[in-house]
């Protein structure tokens, strides 16, 4: 295990990745899905309050930054009117299910259950962006997800007491950020899963 204060380096990576994504959003180079990024801001901030209630300290910093970065990106999407993704029925359904998961947390009021529901809410909120990263990776930017994965990995390496409240959200962030990074960086959906006809058109 490494010193807990290394999470500060992870937090720095998170904010740098988010700042790059927000800058590209302002320039119209990326088009964030507002439903995803709003809920990606909201759900982690719920999770971090639950972590604090469970006595989590340093590991909670990553969770906080995972919510703060998307908040910046969500706000940036309103500055450039062309820098947003049109909301679809899938976005609305995922957003509603995500909000339902957060409401269930409010009903339970228990720290560990809150973290579970926050992970579920965050995952459902991310489905539209996962689909977009698969189908149209050029509308995304990979650095925010690469940095998020590294930050989560650093957080996991600092954990001394392996209870779910400490590692659950960090492990989830590592997996989803790594998935999104690979989809966007290597254009997996467009490079490997297009039909032959579609490739000829491109």
C-alpha cells in the first residue's frame, strides 16, 4: 500500500482531465451528454456524503473530485450552445432510473446502501455516454477518463482497511473510466464493429 496522501495526486489528475474536457467543450470539440454529466456530478456528491458518514477520509477525496469535475463540464456545456448532445428517450429513461436509485438512498439513509445506490445511479446515468463513446467516439475526449482511471487506481492502492465503504466507489470508477477510455481512445465501436458496407462508406 502507498501513503494515503497520494490521493492528492489522483485528485490533481482528475481536475486536469475535467478541465481539458471542459475546455474542449467550450471550443465545441466535444459534445457532452448533459443528462450523464449532471448525474455524474450529483451521484458522487451523494456517495461522498455517505462515505463521510461511514468514517471514510482520504478515499472520499477521489469520490468528491469525480463529482466536482463533471459539474464543471456540465456548466461548460451551456456556454457553447453547439457543445451538447441532443437528449434522447434513452437519456430520459436512464436519467429517471438514476434518480430513482438516489431516491431509494434517501429512503434507506444508510451509508453502505447509499454508496451501492450511488454506484448504480452513476452507472445508469453513464449508459448514454457509453453508447455515444461506442458509436461516435469523435464527440468525446479520452483524457478525462484516463485520468479518472489512474486516480481511482491510486485511491485503491492507498486503502488499508478493505471494507466496501472504502473501495466500492473507487473500484467502480476505475472500471467505468477504463472502459470509456478504451472506447474513445481506440474507437473500438467504429473500428472493429462496423459492417463492411459502413466501412466502405467511411
